[in-house]
C-alpha cells in the first residue's frame, strides 16, 4: 500500500466532495470514539480495499475533536501494532501524518504543557513501536523537540538489545547524534548518522584512519566491538579503508591532513605501482621513478622499509642497487648481491649509467629534426607562429601532459599543450602562457586556442580528445569552454575502436606488459609502439629534460603519421568506405551546422567493417558460438542475454580446454589476456580474441559483437538462459504457478502479506508491469505451455527431464500482480522468469548494436522473459 498514491487520495476524488467543493465535508458525526473509529476501519483493512479505506479514514480524522490525542488513545487501547508485520494502527498513523500535512490545523504551541504531555505519551508508545510507527510519531508529535532524556534512554536500550539499525535510524530522525556514543558497521547508516555534523564527521574519519596505521591488526576491531562487527574482516583491509576514508573526505570537504595514516597507505600503494612500472613493465625512466619515489617516501622510516622490501623482491641486483643509490636508502638489510653491486656503483665516480634505457630500436621514432621542436613559454615567441598554427585546410595533432598525482587532491592541472603540424611540433608552456602575472598575454593565448579549436577548416586530431579538453578547462578558467568550442575534430580513439587488425590482439589487452591505448594504435598502424618511459615524469618541472621534450613532441606528431597511414590504406585496417572517406576529408564537425559528417555515420553503424566494398560475412547472434575462460563470467552473461551460445570454463579448468572445445564445436575463444598467444596458435587466426578486462561486461560484449560482425535483433534478447545457456523455455500460467509455489514452499497456506522486503526489492528490479523497450514490444513468445504431463512431480515441482523448478525465488508479491498473466521456466536449470522492465533496460543498454524493426519477432523461437527469480 502506497500512502503517497494520489489516485487513492479522497481529496482528489470527486465522489468524496460535497456540492460546495469542500473535500472535507462529511456526514460523519463529530466527537466519535477513537476505538470505535478503528473498529469501523477493520473490515476494510481485512479486504485491502485501499481507496475506500482511505476515504473512511480521512472522514474519520475530520470528525475527531483532537486527532493527536485520539491517535494516542487508539494506540494505547489496541495491541495489533505491537508486532513486526503491517498493522492497521501503523497505517492510520501514516495516513494521519499525511492528512495533517494537507490540512493544516491549529496545534499546541511549542513548549506548551499540552504539547509536552502529548510528547511524553508519544515517547512511551515509541518505546514499544515497530519501525513502521517511528516516522509518523516523530513527525506528528515533533519529538525531535521533546524531552531528550527518555528518548536517549530508549535508544540506548535498543542498542543494548542488539537492534543497532533501529537505534541509529531513530537517533538520526530525532537529531540526537551529539548525545549518543555507539557504533554501527552499516556504512550507509554511519553516513546518514554524521550527515551535517562536522564534529562527528571528523571523529568518524579519525577512527577509520586509526585502523589504517601501519601494523594495525584489523582483528582487534572484532574484539573491541563483538556485537556490531558482522562484515567480513578481509573487506576492512588498509587499502579498502583508505578508499573509504578518501571518499568520505571528498564527500564532507575535509582536509586530507586529518588522516595521516590514510595518506601513508596511499603512498604505499603508489610505491607498488611505481615499482611495477619501473622493474616489471620497464616503462618508466630511472630519473622519473627516483623523483616520484623520493617525494612519496621522504623521511618516513616505515615507507623506506616497505620500499626496500619491494626492491629486494626483484631479482635484478644491478637495478635494485641503482635505486638504492639514487634514493640514499638504508643499506643494513640489503641482500649480499645487492650490497656488492651497490659498492661497485659507488666506485664508479660520476657514473650516469641507468639500466635498460636504450630502447630506440624497439619503439617509434620521431621523424623530424630536434630543431623542429619548439618550446614556447612566452606570448612573444608564440605569436610568431600564429599563422602556421591556424593555416586553413591543414591537419594538426593535439595532446596534453600533466604531472601525475598519486594521492588525494584531485587531478593536477595541465602543464603542457602539444600542437603538431607537418614537419614541426610546438610545445606550449601552459602555466607561463596563462599566468595571471602575464599581463595581456593570457587573454591573447586563450583567444588563439579558441580560434584553433573552433576553426572548422583546421582538422584537429586527438586520442581521447574530449577528456583532454575537459582537463584543460578544469585547469584554467580562461579555457573552461574549450571542449564546447571544438569544431572540425577527429578522435582517433573512436577510429581505433572500429579498426580490425589481422592476427593482433584487440586494443588494450596484449597482456600486462603490452602496449595500450595510443601506443597500441601506433604499433598496429606504424609497426612499433611508443616509448612511454617519460609518461609519468614531472611535467611541472622547468626546464623540461631532453627526454621529456622528445616524448611530448612524439606523442603529438604520431597522431599525424597514424592519420596519414589510415588515409593511404583503409582496406588494410578493414575500415568501412564511409569511414575511409571521412579520414580523407579529415573532419568530424561536432557543431552539426553543416551536413552530418560521414565519420559519425560510420561509427554509428559499426557493422560496416569491410572496406572497398568487400563484405565481411555477417553472423546471426544465435548462430554465434563462443567459449570463455573463467575470468569472463560477466561477459558470458551479457552475450547469453543477447542470444549468443556461450560456454564458460570452470574455475579450475586449464585454458587448453578452451582450444579443445573450440576445435570440436566450432566455437570462438574469448580470453582475458595472457593465454591469448598460445590459444590463438592452436585454433588459428580469427578464432581467438583477447578481451579488455578494464571494460565493463556490457562494453566487452559490444566490442566482441562488433569485432566478429554479429547481428543482434530484438528477438534475440533473452532467447537463451543467462544462467545455464539453455534456449528452451516453457510458459506457465499464473494459476499453475500459484499452485506449484503453494505446494512446494507454503504447505501451511499462502501468507497474507508475503515477504515485504523481498517483494519490494523485486519490484524495483523487474517493475510491476511489462514496459515497451526501444525496438522491442511486450512479450508474447510462441513457446509451449507447461502441461500436467510435463511434470514428473508437483511437490517439489520437477520437469520430466529431472529439472527442478526454482520456485523459492518467486516473491509472493509477484504472484499477486494483476497485470502479470504467466511465467516462463528454463527447461535446463529450472529458473523462473516473468515479465518486467528488464527487457526494456537490456534493449536500451545494447540499442547501438541491435538491428531489426521495432517489435519484430522471428517465428518458432521463444525469447526469455524480462524478469527473473534471482
């Protein structure tokens, strides 16, 4: 029952109004007895005639001389509300609260003896009240202003009885937090409890931060608070606690300095990351590594010890010794091999040797001379190149760099803007050019950037350009509208997503050490990846190092070379004809003031993958068969949801099993990274794909469908069970489902109220009625009805093939829905489904990969339903 439903409001019903239009006009006599009034409502309550019940209740409220006193008399003289289930008394209290809000009446003055007496009675009732009565009593009798002593005593009693949630919620509603001192492990309750109370917020953060201190044993918390510690202890690791502290710091706008232990844990996480980048991936220069690590460790002895442990775990003594020497770390605990290497380095006076820095042969090299890289730190120097930057009809590459941040405080400001034209690269010193002390120079520079971005005849190339421009605008208010000003742009990230490169992994998934992002695109198009060792260097430092200058110029200039290569050979990368023509035009005009750009049209139709009119065969979703490794469970469910036949390896199965299944059953292998090369060699090119695990399951599914040119129609949605991969369903009438549920789960008879929590959660998940989805109609699949002969037994409900129906997950509330006519059950696993809003959500999530006319269905196939017993 929803007391906020306007359709059940007697005041909005013309049948309850008198001829004068007064909705409160009644024929009910005034001064009636509250208990008689309650008895008059009991019959309607038992029949659940909500509309008539509300009409009678509101008439009765108007007939009472003193509704507040009458409510207390009613509660004192009745016992029905003292249980935990729904009660008429609790419903009447909620309705009275609503009635008083819509019809203001004179109430006892604040602090008056009459109100204090009513509040005292209400507090006594509150002490015995279930949670459903708390909200209306607090509101009606203004208990947040009542005598605090009995309220505090009651809340402490709830806490001592282990009713922590009720204690916290009641204390919050009554605004008694400053006078209370107890704990709860429910995060959402804690956040509500300290909301708008800075002192409690700081106390909460101090407590959580104390658990982040080095060496703290989280099991101590269980001994301190044995009653309230119900969460799993591993969830309270220092890393997870640090994340929670950081989130709360940002939410409450407090100074991170209040949480020194959290900052230490953040520094430790950053050290692990930097050591991995330097010692494992070898994608960070020694100079940049040492600078960042020195800033993180400082004089913190504990962090120095942790760093030494990270270093000595690495087997390369020369690299570890170089790191120890550069950081002047303590040497007492070094292994003998590292100590020996360290002594050798110290004897080499003036050495500048750094391991594994000579990498030129393995990476893309900037094809222009060093003198064609221009670092511009003043408007006078930049103004000499204005015409070259704004030359109509040219193509420019745009990139940004900023100093990396490993701690709280948000993303740092952009330090460098690179603009590459054919034969030259301009490195623009943003802090200098936009310095407030620069006089008219910042305004002139802002105008130049705006002209460059908004000029449609100059094609701007980027990789993830929108994010870069957002960072630029966030760093400098003068460029706050940079993203909105962009015209005539081409984001190569979007082109990269549509490329197909034979015998190469999908973008961003070539194992832990492989190139990603722009570096991978450069490798796929130009043959070698970018050298990213300077990526995490300190871009705020001036002057920039020679390696930084070359790296920054390379990052921008490679965009031009990739663009030219794609224009020359679109067929090599399986780009569509429209996409290839768009590359030659070099324009993706976001303003849409002219004709729609061909590139956007091509990206909106990603299945047009082939180039030069050569069609890559299209495969229907239900004919597409894959096998996934155990790390891709979410992807498997998403693909099954769209009708794809998906097998998933078990947690302990060897990856070689995927190759066996693929060969025997003609399936494609989807793997999560490292086994890719071995598996591809066993099944051949085009039969194995490495999936980007940084993406969400839905994004992975879209990438797989596009990669293999899979056609999905609305009729494919739920044509296969997400749990077991079966594609055979039976339709079950509501009456038969009620019988089966009753026989299997409720031998004593169906409950009149059901499990309210489960019902509410389910209705939020599936909706109370079928919804129309984009490109989809409501369900009426041609699957066969479940008949008596199909059942081996009715209690428990078991199909003839031995599959037991999963009836325990069907909430009682779903069975009572009038709009729901039938259910579906999977013949493979027995899972039960019903119509709801899930179909609409799935169709909306995958709308960009769906094809077919709205509401289209293919005969002879039974799509799965939109709700679920999960």
